[in-house]
C-alpha cells in the first residue's frame, strides 16, 4: 500500500514523469495507492494516464470531479485476508490544490474543476468489516483525521 508522493522526487520520476515508478510499483506488487499532492506535479492528464497504467487500485474518497460531483477514484476497497475483511479508505491531502500547481486542477477558463473535500460521508457506505483504519496525511493538524475500529 502506498500513501502518496511516490512518482516524483528523484531523477527516475522526473525523467519519466512518474511512469517508471508506476512500472516498479506494478512489478513489486502494490495492491493499493492513495494519491499524495505530488502525484499531480506533472499535470492532471499525466496523472490520469498513470492510473491507466497502474495494475493496483488507486483510491480516494475526497478527490472530487466538480463537473460531475463524484469521486474521481473509488473511495474505498475491501480485501479479504484469511477469514477477515479489511476495508481501506483512501483520503488525499486536502491542501493538494495549493501544495501542487493549482492550474493542474483548472479548466482552460481558469475555473477549479477538481477538489479535495475535507468532509466525507461514511454513513451511507455499505462496509462489512472487522477492522478498518484511515490515515489522513495532512499538514493542517486541525483537520487531521485518524481513526480505527477493531473488533476486540
């Protein structure tokens, strides 16, 4: 599982716009990735093409396409490990709009067309699980959200 910022930061990411790092993640056998703010450093079109290349699930419950008012990625995934079902909820950093290049999230008229909503509704999700955990990797600690429930 990857919690973001995996496609940039070194020469291999820069020279291949993250493509070689997705190849490595595919080869290693990643199951799940959550986008960090640096997944968008090479532009939205590039990020979306990397999603097509990835052999693992990309999830984020708060990465919203404002044109459709729906999530860009699946909000969660459930994995069975032994006799347990584990739900993974992806939450992208909400300050991505300003910690990456804001123009990556705009249309040609300069209007924001993607958002990283801070509030999300878990109540309507149909999750049957014994354990799930969310880690919200964010710089604004007032909005930090970490929770887990465990069947004791």
